């Protein structure tokens, strides 16, 4: 029971850290895109954001959903 609670909390922490990385990475991409400092400036901004979604946001959602399922499952 205690191991399950710790594992659930760890997954929540991982999810929130990945969410923070997504927000910071997206803000960095916006800043660099509008400064014209990107090497591949011809691609649209939403493409950079989409890469961040698959890199950080999707694993964060999966991690938080898994933590919720583990936490809500009752021991018999």
C-alpha cells in the first residue's frame, strides 16, 4: 500500500515537471521564433509547438493519468 502511494506521487511529480518543461519550451520556441534566431525559420511556429506536445505534454498526460488510476484503485 505504501509503495503504491509513493509510486503514484512520483508519477504526479514527473507529470508536473514535464508540464513545466512543456510550458518553458513552448515559451522559448515562441521567443526564438519571433526573434528570427531559429535555423529553420521557414517552418511555422505550430510545428515547433507540436514537437513539444509530443516530447513533453503527451508523456505528462500519460503519467498523470497512470498516477490517477493507480491512486484510485482500491486494494482488496
